[in-house]
């Protein structure tokens, strides 16, 4: 059982960062909010280093692409407080032309491969990353395959039309 509730966590974040913590929600009890790339490193540092919160485990970093939005590339962080048994999801949305965000490898060494994978599939540059290069795709690949700007399959196949996949 968590000693800290989502409401207490959200209040601490709001007290520290004010209106830069936006769109809070709790789908399935998971506190989720958005912030911006200018303060994401500060938010992650605060969550990790606060003596009460102790978000000491970076569970995941990934990307999303919503081509219909102005800020269409998203970076999603999942962070866990093992001490308080509490998780949080943080979203940061970026422009698709040159998506850049500070690295989390200075906070968690485990962010290294997560950021490389996110770069490899979405083209998000994690500034300050010690070795940002492709990790799963071939090195000379010129596209980022998880972006929704590329067709999924051979366009002549009737069973593989984009509208079957929400596009």
C-alpha cells in the first residue's frame, strides 16, 4: 500500500513547478501528467531526489506520434517509487521537424538503451546522451519506422490497409 497518494504527489509537483504540470489524470489509478522539454530534467530529478517521494526506478521511456497535432512527437516516461509502491507517467510533446529533449541518462544509467530505442524508432534526439545511435535498425537507415508517416505494408494488399490500424 502506498504511503503517498496520487493527490499528494500531484500537489507536491504543483507546488514545485506550478502551471508547468498540466493535464493531470488517473487512468486505472496511474497518475499521468504533461510537462515541457525545458523542465523535464528538473521534474525527473525532483521525483528521484525528493526525500519523501523517492522515485528511484525508471521503468520505461518510449515515443508516440500523433501526426494530426502541432506538437506531434511525444516522449513518455514511466517512473516507479519502490519505497512508496507508486508509479507515475509523464508526457512531453515536441515538434516533429526536430524533436529534441534532454537525456535522462544523467539520472538513471538504464535510460541509455531506452533512449537509443526511442531515437531509433521515432527520431527523437536526447541531447547529452553519451552514445545516441541506432540500436535495433541498421545504421544507414534514413527513416524512423514508428512514425505514422510511412505506410505499414505493401499498399496492394487488401488485408493490410492503414484504416484497419487506426490510420
